[in-house]
């Protein structure tokens, strides 16, 4: 038997309804906040992620699915969404749009990493990107948007962790201070962190190795070395979060795993989804568009793993509405009734009434059992007797009552019945 590759999953009926519910909430809240959807290719030229995400990152060094196509071009399945959105922003000249441009995306990403609870090699992300404004209000808005999404999904025990990683000016000074601190500890760091020492020493603070974490406990932080502009920006963001009653914790060790971040960086942490407790991560990237060949454009965004949301919902025993919408079963017995039944089924569907018809040749008793099992309220019975009288027998499976309705009145009748039961629900 051929099985699916490790780190992937089949999203089957009974589960996909949870995804639909989450995606509907995402689309609704993005519309309310004024964000428009963007869809980018699943694969891009590898250079985009090398330049955008950063060659010193674990994503580029270890986790990307990269291959050579038949034209001898290096292609990578997208490991994250921000670089692709910024590439689309430049290539499609969206920088000519009114500012700021507020975009969101939903789709699969790919990283070759160790699988664990809620974390896969093909995973799905919801993300938002705002391009064209460096106002702290934008930082607060994107955090507010994802916080409101989690509130509507009834997620609990969440906390925003936030930091400022500074700008090019103060980061350069901080880099020197950090390297001085790390110099005498350098040989005790893990192999990855030793290679990061020259390329990107800040990434050492993000290492999950417990030995590296203990060696950097007293390391200088970016917050201790912010320039005046970055400090003012950070203070404004915190004030806006406080005004919005969004609980946050300043985490001076959080630097995020991507090279493009500057100033605001944040994660939303959750309990109960394994060792990796971040359910959302994001930050500001004011030089990324310029880095990939576009005009100087400030930007900020975040990404949320859909699998992580589902894992957390299950851990917290949060119910998601996944009820089926089928209202009517057309139960036809006999060849001529089946023809008329299929005609009726088509009319019901054309009028927006969800309906099914038996496709397996069950008898009337079997069809009634099927309707009961699937929680279909109305069964429309058509047999030779009904055809002779030009009626349909309608049975309410909840009330246990049935009556005969003239064939030419059945659509209107069913509309009224479904409207009544919907109101009572």
C-alpha cells in the first residue's frame, strides 16, 4: 500500500469542516479590517527566499524544498508567504496603489523539519501583510486583527510576546556588543550557533538548544540598545496595545527566525500544543521590498499556522460548528418516481435548498434510516401512488408527522417549512 509522505496529512470529511469554519472566520474578519486577498505561486525562484528570508536562517539552510527544473533553474516550494507577497507587490507594481496596501493570504507552505504536534512538512498558513506605512498604529492593528480572530474562535490562555529588534543603525551597534559578549563562550555554543557568530549573531538568542540558552542568559538585549526613533516607535505600539486591552509580555530575547525583521517583532504564545508553543508570529520588515528590487517600502505582517489552531482547539476542547447543511432527502421508489424525483431534486437545488437523493438503490425503509442517521429533517416520498395523485408525501423526521402536498406547490411549501425551522433554531 502506498502511503502519504511523512509530514503531510489527508484532510478528510469530518475534519475539513473545521478548516472551512476557520477559513470563513478569517475571510470575514479580514474583510471587516479592510484587507484584500492575494494568491501567489506555490513555488518561486530560490533566490527570492535566499535574499528575502536570509541565507543565515534555518529555513534557507536546512528546511527548503529546492530542486532544479527542466530549464536548469533553481526552484523552491514556498516556505513562507511574506517574501512572495513582496515579490508580487513589486512585480505587479502594486506600489502605485493607495497606501497602505492591506493584503492577506491562505495556503500551503513547505519546510523539511521534524514533525510534531500541529507541525507538518506541508502546512497551511493564514497571513496578513501591510505595505506602505511605518506608523505604530499599523503594528497595533495587525496584532489586534489576529487577536480578534483568536477571540472569535474561543481560544484561551494566549499571550502576546513582543520585542523590538531595532533598525539598521542600532542593530549594527548591538551586533558588536553581542559578539563581544559571545566571544569567550563561542566554542561552547552548538555548531549552528558557532556558524551564526559571524553571519547573524542575533540568531543565537533564538536557538532552542538548552546549553546555548544558558550561555546567553545574561547577553545584552536589543531593548537596551535601541536608538531614539526605535524606542519611541516601540513605546507607541505598547501604548496602543494597552489601550486595546490586549495583554502582552515584553520578551527581550525574542528575535524571530527570519532576517528581514526590524523594529517590532511579536509572537502569540499558547499552552498545550507541544514544545513549540507559538501559534502566530510576525513583525516589521521595512527593508524587505527594497532588498528584492522594489522601492523603499515599510511593511509589517504575521503568519498563523492553521494546523496549530486546530491542534489548540482540540486541546482546549473547543467545539466548532460542523453540522451538515442537508435539509431534504428525496426518497423515490420505482423507476418513474426516480425520474420525477430527480426532477424535483434539481428544482430544490436550483432554489437554494440543500437536498440529496438515494444513489444506492435502498428501499424506503433504508432511505428513512439514512435520513435519520444523517440528521436530515425532511423526507420527500415519491412512489407510484404519489405520481397517480400528483402529490409528494412530506415527512418531518423530528416531529414524526407527514402530509401530502400537491406537486406544483412543493417548492413553495418546502421554502416556508425550512424558513420556519431556521427561525426556531
